[in-house]
């Protein structure tokens, strides 16, 4: 983990996904390292004097602000949430509940820990499950040890998947796997309740019935029951809290929208939101259903275009908590070409792999890729600058017919050249047709 937090290593990893924006990549890496450095300081008095080095990313839409923060979190395995500062000025939110960002972050983290735990338990109980099912296929008393091993291997390989067997089933445990294992980002009261209900019904004395099911379903059923009986959700709560307190990252988008120039007569609620957010950033205790969370080590990354306001329009106390300010640049054609070709899992690769599943071998010439980048830049200038997000729309349009026609009768190779791209877009650059691109 510590290895992962070395600034140079972080930037190296970020480079796999984000083109340009060197300053931003470098500074988020520094922020993260500084949190770690601060935690190492043992002199409590000194430590308390050092404030976290939160960061404001300034730049137009679609240039990588969120992407950098999100990737940073993934690379360092940090709990992450993105919130919009403007949300807290909406009716029903005014003056309250900025703490929900922390509550939601804990929920997300708890759910992730739950998923991980389920994976571990799946591995742990898989063998027992296969054994149980094998015994139901052929009672072990009737076969010798060699036959047992062969049978067990056959069950694992799926040989008996479709065969029906009789299983003694606890009633009330019909909930499908996906429901019991619900792991959305939503608070998961229902998922927990489902698990508890199931556990209750599997206590001795709970109702049982014999049902017929396929071996495949029986394996799933037994595995699920083992997991439900052995998962300890209570033990995950303090772990989730600790992880958020130590490693959490909160990304606050549209921070510029709650900044206001002195003398401007916008609603007071903007200042109110700043005032509400401040203590969370300074360090406070937030009560959640998983326990109470201290927020002082959480890293806050704020972002905004700052076209109307400047970071200096934020309350001084809030500015003080965001000592690092970095400007991101508008992406140019070369950047777009690199986004299309150089980053891991880039858009072209995604579409190539999608079509490969329909036996289409898709490729783009260098000329075509440059043309795509050029068109994206033009559309951004003509209609609205949405940054790199434009690329997806352009490619979608180019591949529209192909994606509709596939699968073809046999394996097909399609090479998109510059001419193809020009042809598809020629007609569109007439003024009135640009409406098609308004998202
Ligand atoms: N510099 C970049 N390198 C690689 N991909 C990028 C870059 N900038 C943007 N993208 C792509 O564009 C998408 C949108 O970018 P992102 O979400 O980071 O926008 P943003 O700058 O946070 O703007 P907003 O404030 O509107 O959310 C990303 O998911 C990513 O695929």
C-alpha cells in the first residue's frame, strides 16, 4: 500500500489513463502523499498544526478532473465519492445534510467490503459445497474413495449441472442470489434484512422442505447458505469506518457554483453551503448508521470551471483548506488522438472488442483517427465544448451502421479510413444539422 502512495508511482499509474494534465496528476499525488506523511508524525501537537493539503482542480468540462480523482482512488484503493456542490443549494437540501457525503461514502465502502468478504467466503466454502452436492448425487457410503474423488471432480467440472437432485431446503430462502448479495451504492438496509431473514429461517427448527433442483442450482443454493451463515456484517462496520477515516477521498464538483463575488446578490444559500461544508473539511464527527466517522484525514478534491468566479471568491477559511490550486488545460487534437489510442482500455479498443463478439474485426487507419480527433475539436467549437466526452459521440456515429448490421454471415474485417469518416460527417457540418449533436 505504501509503495502505491509514492508520488512518482501514482503519476506513472495515472499516465496509463489520463493524457496531458501533468500538473494536476503531480499535485493530486502530492496531496495524497502528504496525508500519509502527516499520519506518520507522532508529535500530536505538531500534527494538529499541519492541515491537510486539499486541492482545487480548475478547468473546463471534460478535460479529466473527475477522471484523475477517480483513478487516483482506484490506484490507491481509497474509498471514493463524487458529489456536486450545487446539490446542497437545492430545495430540500438547503442548509442541511452536507454530512450525507460522508454517510454515503461509508455506505459505498461498507458495500465494497461486503462484496470482498463474499468473494473470500465463496472461495472458502466452495469445496464444502461441491462435497455436499456430490453426496446427494451418489451417497458416499455406496462408493469407494477413488470413485468419490472422480465424482467430486466431475461435479466441479459441471458434468452433472443439469441433473436433478433432491435438496432439503430451508423455507424462506428463495431469494435469488443477486438480491441477497445486493451491493449497489445505495444504503443496503434491504440487503442486510434479506440476509438476516435467511439466517433466521435456517436455524434448527426453521421450516424445511424437500425440493427438486438442478445440480447447478443446488451448488449455488448451498454456497449461498454457507455464506449467509458465516458472514459477519457487524465486523465490517468498524472496518468501513476506519477505511473512510484513513483513506477516504471526497470529490466535490462544481465548487465554483457555490463561490460568489463580493457584492453579488445571488441567494445566500451559496455562502450557507460553504459554511456547512467547512467543518467537514476542517475535521468533525459525522454520525452514520455504521458508527461515527472523524473527517480530518479525508482528502477533499474540489473542482470547477471557474469561468464566473475565482477560487478567491470562496470563503477565506475554505480557501485555507485548499492550499493547492491547479489549472487543467483544454485538450487539443494531439491529446484526443492519444486518448483514442494510448490509454488503457481506450474507446477504440472498447468498440473493437464489442464488435469482436460479433465476429467483426474492426480497425481504424491513422488518418481516420486523426480525422475523428479533428471532428471532435470542430464540434466542440461549433456547438459546445464538452471536452473529451465528444469523442464517444463521434465514434458512435461512425460505427452506427456497422453496429446495427453486425453480426454478418461470416467473419468480417472492417477497416475505417479517413475517407469513410469524412463521408459520414460531410453532410452534418451544414449549420442546421449540427442540432443532431446537442446532447
Ligand atoms: N485528459 C484526459 N485523458 C483521458 N481521458 C480523458 C481526459 N479528459 C477527459 N477524458 C475522458 O472524458 C470523460 C470526461 O472527463 P471527466 O469526467 O474527467 O470531466 P471533468 O473534467 O471532470 O468535467 P466535469 O466537471 O464536467 O465532470 C472521462 O471519463 C474520460 O473518459
